[in-house]
C-alpha cells in the first residue's frame, strides 16, 4: 500500500476488499516470490488501517451510547419532578 502525496486513505470496505484480493492471489499461487514480500507489507498496512478504523468506530459508538443514556436519565429525572 504505497501512499503518494495527496492520496486519500482507503475506506474500510476498500481496504478489506484489497486484503481479500491479496489473500486470494497468495492462496491461488498467483504471486511470485519477488512480489510476495511487497504484498505481505501492503497487507500488514491494510490490517493496521482496518484495526484503527474499527477502534475509532467503537469509541464513537460508546460515546454516542453514553450520551443517549445520560439524556434518557436526565429526561426521566425531569419527568419525575
């Protein structure tokens, strides 16, 4: 996964699709030994990218869920009063 200046980061779906493509090539023996190390390096970068996106999404979901719980609790208190 070579990044040139100004190249946008792939989406999770794009990265996952590229990972699947790399895996398929390797499993089917479509990769010669000279190309293998480059593909493995690219795959490692894509895995790290996907993990980062998953972690960021988990944080966002947790933040939103906590805010909804606080809002619901505040609403319940105001209804009681």
